[in-house]
């Protein structure tokens, strides 16, 4: 394929644990910086404006995550197709994938921005957002929606870079955008006093910077993943393959977030303290959650490249190694957060009643977070092999359907935030069991022959 750019990396050869670890660490850093966009917003808002404003940011964030989730799934699809092309050394196929992915990100981001801006008030009302924070929440997410083209473009472009084994460049560009976000938050909130709107404007500008860096990188690349602006168009064959993998992933992402929207509905019924506590909880848990996501992203690319090369046995071994590393780190981080939970909440908000509420939440869910590692790594390994529909169905039935049923059963009889929180470990356990059965018994390693992949047992 003529790949001679320094940061591309072939994951089909070499020591598995070392390759996965070195590939995962930049992914973890990149995920951390990207998540910190909204976290920094919450820190500034919670400390300089107050808990009502923090609740407004928290109420709006789930709506944004839900709509972005679908196109994030498409970026996973583009990454899997690109990685399979890279693994089997098909430069022409990788070229078509790059230009189709960028075209989809531009069109999809614009559509998402329009739908989100128009539908924002209806989404917030449906989520039972309290009237005393409705105006602030609406203003925040409407400005935030303008950043969606940049967010989708960054995710799609970084997915291509990861596909060719480059996990360092997305990290560098997220650091640049993250630093810009901190500076702009300080400018808009502290200096200019723009309130909640300032946090959204800071995110818009900083995400645009990160997306611009990725596009420039692809434009300057010398290998088969080089982006030529004149060639940006949708190839129907490549689009079909991206959608085949990406739509189930996108639907799964939306399903998970929709289940959180149902959770938010019940949370909102407990009042502002509970809303602010859960908004902070979703930031506190990042210490545990983000490494799991990074391992999942790593095994997706690893499995996709090796599926392209036809090395099924190596996929299985890589999945086992990834599970062991993920479980070890998650057990340690969960224990640490249970010990230092109050200090972690204090970073985001200085209200004792909110912190007490948050502690009840993490004491209910964090001891069981290791279950999430198994469902994530197994599911992402299967997706990397090109089979994303079975994991989507498993998540749909457990995280969406079962969790919603449990909320309606548990919360009326146990009217406390712990009643909401306990639905998480229950559904993690059922999802993990189902995913393990499919991984061990399913035929996820079959059906890639239309792409010319020669499978090695």
C-alpha cells in the first residue's frame, strides 16, 4: 500500500499485549480530552454560576449525546472498513473509504445540527426538564448544536487515523482543542460573564479547532489514506459497507443514551439536587469508564485489521489479552473512586447535599463496573470483525428494554436515587452474559468473503 507515514501501525503482527497497550494509551488520552470538553464546562458552570446552571448543562447533555451517537456509530463503521482495507493492503479501497467518510461527516453533521436546533425544546420537555432551568438548558444546547459538524467530522477523521494504526495524532489534536476549551471557558464565563451560553460557545470553537487539525493531517498524509478535497464524494459500495457496520453501532449508541434519557426523566422527578448529582456522577465515573472505552476502541481496530488479514486466532487471543488488562484496571479504579468519591464530586460542585446524593449513586453502581468491561470488549471485538448487528440487538434488549422496565418497577417502590442507580449493574450483568454467549457460540468470524478476505483458522 505504500504506507510510509510514521504513525501508521500494522496490528496484524508482533507481540499482542504490547501492541494493544501502546495503541490503547493514546486512545485513552484522546477520549479523556474529548470528554473533558463538557466536564470543563461543568466545572466552570458549577463553581462560577451555581448548581441550577450545572443542572441545566446536565439536562441538555443527554439530548446532545443521543443525537451525536448515531453519527459516532457511522465513524466506527468507517474505521472498521478502513482498518480491514489496511489489514489486507487494499489502498484503492482505503482511498474510497476516506473520501466517503468525510463526505458523510459533512452532510450528516449539517443534518444533525438542523434537527437538534429545531427539536431542542421538544426534547427537553419530553425529558421532564424542570421549568426553572428550562430556558438555560434550551439556550445551552441550541448553541452547542452548532458545533455538531465539527464533532462529527473529528470523530470520522480520527476513526480513519485509528484504522491505519495511528492513535497518537487524534490525541494531539484533542489536546490542542481541549486547551483551547479551557481558555475559552475562562474567557466567556469568568471574564465576559456569558453564563451557560459561554460554555457552549467555548465548546463550539474548540471542537472546530480539533476537527480542522484532523482534516489538515489527512490532507497532508502521503499514504493511501490521503484526503484530496477534489475527490470528496460518496462511493455507494463503500457507503453500504460503512452503513452495514455503522448503523447498528449508531443505533446502539442512541439506545444507550435513550435509556439514560428515561433515567433522566426519573432523576428529574427527584429535584435539582438529584439532577446536579447525576450530572456530576457522569463526570466522576469517567475515571473508570474512559479506559474501558479506550480498550474497546483498541480491540475494534485490532480485530478489524486482523479480520482484513484473515487472522481469526489472533483476534481471539487479542480479545483475551484486552479483557485481562481492562478488568485489572477497572477493579483498581473502581476501588479508588469509592474511597475518594467525595473529593471527586467536590471538583464539580461545592454543595454538600448534592455530594451526599452522588455518593449514594456510586456506592450502588461502582462495585459492579467490572461487568461493563466484559460486555464492551467482547462487543467491540465482534464489531471489529464486521458483525455489529448482534451486539446491537443484545444491548437493545438489555440496556434499553430491560432497564426501562426495571425503572418503572423499582423507582415507585424505592423512591431514592439508589433505586435509579441499581438498574445499571443489573443490566450490565444481563448484557455481559448475553454477549459472552454470542462471542463463544456465535459465527461472528464468518462473512467477510465479499471483501476478498482470506480467513486463516
